[in-house]
């Protein structure tokens, strides 16, 4: 019993303090970084429309949530979650949105974002379900996706003189 309470406390504290969580929907090839708030025992997200994509996260589905350290970025804890979609205008939706709007940075429409969220977006709760997941063995590093981009060329020799020369007054 004590172990379960410690796991619940670890999940709650780590998720509250982290700015991002990594969410892997059941059947998805990789996890996606999503901003969130911790509210009433679950991680609440807003997405789709003009917000972050919530691909694969459907009502009643399961997901794996990995919480990283805010300062070092390392993995703190991973936990299974059940996805619950909140109906726009419901009491639970209003409470979650009140928390989310305070954390939304640089919203293009300011205070009107709540109406846009009701029209275009989905608000989800990721509710912890089950025990904390064990720490995986080995590296979780993935091979970077191929890209036509290349490393830039060396800085031209005269550029530092142009940038750092003293201006005459």
C-alpha cells in the first residue's frame, strides 16, 4: 500500500513540475512532446485545430506518459494513462480550460482562445491507470529522420571583424 501511495505522489509531483510530457498513444511509433497542466489528479491537454496535435489520443484509449526533469531534461518517471475527452462546456471542461489558459503562452487570439478551443480543439485528461512503468534497459535514442538539410559552411574569415569592430562616434 505504501508503495502505491509513493508512486502516486511521484507521478503527481513530477508531472506538476515538468513543462512538457512525452505521450505515446497506443500503437503509435513514437512519443510526442506536449505541454500540459496537472489538474485534479490528471494531466490536462488542449490540442488539434491550431494547437498541438493530439494524434492517436482518443477517448477511452490508453497512452504511455513519460515525465522529464525540467532542469536536466532526463527521464523521471513513466506511467500508463487512460485518455478521457472532455465535452466542451461541461463543468470538467470549464475547470480544465481555466487551468490551461493560464499556461498557454503566446496565444494568437488572447482571451478569445477559450471560444476557439470550444469550436476547434479537444481537451483531454490523461488519468494515471496502473503502476509506474519500469525504467527501460539501454538507450532510448532514435535514429534521426533523414533530411536534405546539411550542416552550414564555416563562417567567412572577415565576418568576425564586421560583427565585432568598434564603431566610431
